[in-house]
């Protein structure tokens, strides 16, 4: 009887080979650990960096607002502390006054007044003394009433002062968080710029220069020679004198500015006090239509009003643009226009 061999399962073997081949192909599509991802183009980097700078500026305006609130809260806390100190001085004075009055009443009021009169060897003198005791008792009651009122008041003042201090600490924590946010956005922008080759960085710089030239932007020192007068003229003279100074987030001068720091400084030089942030400045004056703009008006940008400049006429403004740039003259049309006011 012959031996029969079982035929091999060719289909199974072929399936395994196919599976291995497919897996190998799939693995070849996965970048190896040493395979670098393609670097973004100059245009992509520029768009990303511009977005980060915009986000950093919005956060800067929020930082400025919190800083102003922190200063207000600190001033209120100090005022509350001074009120508490004055109330405490009044309480100490009243306590000092209570002491002699209480001693006088103790010396003369320990026995019932009728019994004192019966036991007295000199009724006339006693009656005179009793009248004095009544006066002492009345004064003591008045002082005690005043003391109690002062103590209640100082308790209220202490509670208010404590709440003010709590508010100051919260604002300081908010400031720290917002500062971290601003610095984080700027660090991301620097990292993106550093990812470019020297050639690409030079290309990016040339693009920015060409764009500024095309838009008529300039950070060269100049003097205002337009028709504005009075306070608007004073504000413009100040703004022109800042041309070429660097943007610095949170700065209000004299050597650097952020956007609302510059406009606030310009109008402060004209004798007008403006709020610290662009959002608050927008609500501090009379609204002006874009068609009716006059030199000295403040012009605002973006839907959340996080950028502001001072209009100089001819469709242009002076503004502090962003980190890495200087105070410059630029076209109002270079950013999304939101509105204008006349301080």
C-alpha cells in the first residue's frame, strides 16, 4: 500500500506573503524617527506669526485692564486701612476717657443714693456730690454709646479692608496668568521665526519692508504739519515725537509704548485723561463716523477693540503696532476697522 502525501495549502501561504508585503508597504509610509517633517513655508510662518502677535496684543490689552484694576483695588485697600486706623485711634481715645469716669462712679456710686444721704454728716455737700455723680454717669453713658458705635464701625471697616486686600491678591494672580499668556504667545512667534533658515528670514524681512513701503508706513521722526489745533494738535505733536520708539507690551512711555499706552499718553499731553485700555478708551468719547474723521481722533480695530491708533488725516494714523516693530505711521485700512471716537 503506497504512502500518500497531503498537498500543501498554497492559498494560505500566498495570503501570508501578501499580508507581509502589505504590512511592509504600510510601514514604509510611516516616517522614521529620524525623518524630519517638512518645514513650513515663509508665507505660512508669516501668517502664523501675525496671528500670534495679534493674540498677544489682545492679551496685552487685557493685562493693561487688569493692571489698572489692581492699582484701583490697591488704592481702595489703602484708604480702607487708613479709615480703620483712624477709627481705632478714636476707640483708644474713648477708652482712655472711660477710665476716669468709671473710677469716679465707682467711688461715689457703690451705695444707694438714699442711704448715702441718710448716712451723710453733711447733706448739703452730699447733694452737691450726687449732682456731680449724675453728671459723670450721664457723660459715661454718652461715651460708652459712642464707643460702641465706633467699635461697630471699625468692624465694618475692617471687613471692607479685608475684602479689598482679597481683591488685590486676586488681581495680582490674574495679572500673573495674563502675563504668562502674553509671553507664551510671543515665545511661540519667536520659535516659528527661528525655525526659518537665514535665507527665509531675510526673505520674510524683505516682504515686510516691501509691504510697509507699499502701504506708506514709516517710523521715521517727523513733525505734524496739518490743520489740527488746540488739544488735538497737542496730542498729535506728542504722537509724532514718539515715531521710531519700540513697541513694548504694557508700556506707557516714555521710551516705549503699547497701542493704548501711546494714545493715552498723546491725549494726556493735551490735558485729557483717558482710560488705560483700548476697549475703555473706545467708550470714553463721542463716537465719530469714519467719513467724519478728523486729526486727533482715536481709531479702533478688530471686533474686540484690542488695537487703537491716533488719526493724522489722509487715511493714516500713528500707532504702536506690535512686538518687534516701532511706533509708526500706517494706513487706517491696514487692519479691520471697528470705529472711532473724539476725546
